[in-house]
C-alpha cells in the first residue's frame, strides 16, 4: 500500500494543466485559491483523474484538470447526476402536454406492478415507495409512499415513460432535445457515443490499491442502474454549460417555472447529518450554509461526480473523478466538492491532510484483515484439534464446530446485507474488496467446518470399533 501511495502521489504531482482557464477580471484570486485547493486535495485523496469547472450565467470562469486527464473536455460517467437530465426531459414533455405529473404511471406503462398506485411526480422525487435495490424486472411498493426512499428504479421508469410517449429511445430523445441544443459535444447517453467522445477509463479500489478498469455500462434495461438513472457521460466543460441552462432560465429547453418546480416546487424533506429537501433530480441544502445551495452527486462502479448551483450568486460548479473508493476517496471527493462551495461562499474549506488517505485505508484494511484472519487461523490448529477431539465429549465438539464454522461464517455473510442494508451483488460491484473478504472468509470457515466434521466422524468411528470387537469376542467365548 505504501508503494502505491507514493506512486500515486508522484502521479498526481505531475498533473496536467492542459485546460487551465480563469475568466479575466472575475475574482481571479479566489480561483487561484480554488486551483491550489483542488491540486492539494486531488493529490492527498489519491484521485487518478479529476476535473472541475465553475460557470456563471455568461461564461465558464474556471476550468482545470488534475492527474491523468488530458483536458476538461474529457467525458466521465456521471452516475446519478444523470437523473437531472432525465428530469429535464420529463418537465419538457410535461410542458408539451405529453406527460401529466399527477398521472399514475399505469397510464404510460400499464404492465408495471403497482403502477396504478404510483404517480410520475412520485418517481421524480423518490416518494413512490419502490425499493432501493429493485429493477424494472421486480419493482413494487415496499416502502411508505410520500416519504423519500432513494431508488434508481424510479428514474429507470421515467426513462421508459419518456420512450413510450415520444416513440424514441431515451438516448435519442435526450440527445435531440437537451444535449445537441445546448452544444454539449462531449456528452452522450449511450456507451457507443461515450466511447467515441473519448470516455476516460475508471478505477476501482481494492484495499487501497486503485485498479484501472473500463466503465461498466448496463447491458439490459433491467440493470440496477440504467442510463436514465446513472450512465450519461459528460465533461467538466459540458457540465458547466449544462448548468448554465438553469442559471439562464431554461434557454428554451424548459421554462423557468419548470426549473423552479424541479428545485423548490415539490420537494420532500430528507433528514440526515446535513438535512436537505429533494426535488426533481436536485437536492436543496440550506443549513448550516450561509445561503442555499442546490446539489446532486453521482457514483458508478468506476467513478464519481457532483454538481452544485448557488442561486444567490448565480454560480454553478461541476466536479468529476474517475475512481470509486467507497469508504475513503469517495468521502474525500464529497468533501472536496463542498470545499469549493464554501470558498465561493467566503468560508474556509476542510482540507484533506497528506496522511488521511493512507491512515483511513489502514484502519479499514485492518478490519478486513481481522475478519480474514478469523477464518484462516483455525486451519493452523487443525492437528491440535484432531488430538483434542478424542479427549472431548463428542457433543461439545459438535457444538463448538457449529458455532465456529456455521454460525460465524453465516454472520459474516450477513454483515453487508443486514447491517449495511446492501445486497452482496451491490457490494461486489461497488466495494469489491469487502465482497472478496466476506466471501473468502465465510468460505474458509465453512471449509474449516467440513474438515472438523470429518475429524469428529472419524473419531466416532474409531471409538466404536474397539467396542464392536470386544462384544464380538465375548459372544464367541460364551458359546
């Protein structure tokens, strides 16, 4: 890990300035400070490639790339930032009278389970009651409706509604009605077009080691995250241009009234460490900020992104990164995005210390190592166990084996789905090192249990044979 950390630091220190741009006479000092902050954070968070852009309603006032990225025109997969594009499409169709937000979705998708109990509006702000890990294949109401339960399937369904009312594929509609009118040359809603645009490779973390991998686009409409929910790709410059559309009142894509509805008109309160109100593809955060900020973040298997709008200052911010490091770098990426906002609001950002990445990964790796050690260490004591079993009562040996090699591995397998409320197939995609540790540890414990079971059975057989021979000899003599 130390070698990788050193190499990563060297790589980030050699970051490219190919797209560095500051607007003239527009707060140059603050943008110089933001540039220094991002450079430091990208290095300390070990982010392989990072881009950031800031725009006002007239122009892009700041754009820069860090690490292994050629320019701010390089596209990244956006994750759930894609949802705002989908929401814009829905609002456009609502203005045209093709979609009624109050309609039950059964009016558009008659075969959807519980479609007569869910409205389009509820899909937009995640109050439909659908489950977080459901897909188009198995979605149905499992949560209280009217309460915010974030679920990708809400936006997968919106994508299908868009296709149904327009007669066009989702990627064709969003391209023709949002991407092309705004001149977003490096934005796409399909893998083929994203690849043609030069989509950057992603990275996934394994115990603190960043491993390069190609973006994993959904292969079917029944994927957990579909394109309308999370797989639009875009560059920092394009995202800044897209965000200007909101600052400029819609630019003919949608009306200002629709934008206000997306931001404020039909929001639902979400409690948490930082409470917010969720609208249509946007979250409005007020406290404890000096003034309200609109935000959405995105995460896929190989990258993260976040976008912000500060309505009071007419500024918008876009940040993209090509790494998914769920427990460490992703948290730092979130902090980094908020750091930019705090600086634009005249506050001091939270710095990422040079040793934070390594120390946090050591802590997490030690936990996973302890779980793996609990599974592997018993194998070293099998010879001693074999000798000891003969001297123990069989029932106690069986109970001990059951606890150590059935109950314990079962508990390990349940850690992710029960304690983190996340299915193992999601862990496999987004935290593969945790998935491998859990699977390997539980498998080793089950194998260890099988070995102990064989030892106990053999001991029982051996203990019976002398008695059988003794009984046989006695019968022979008394005849």
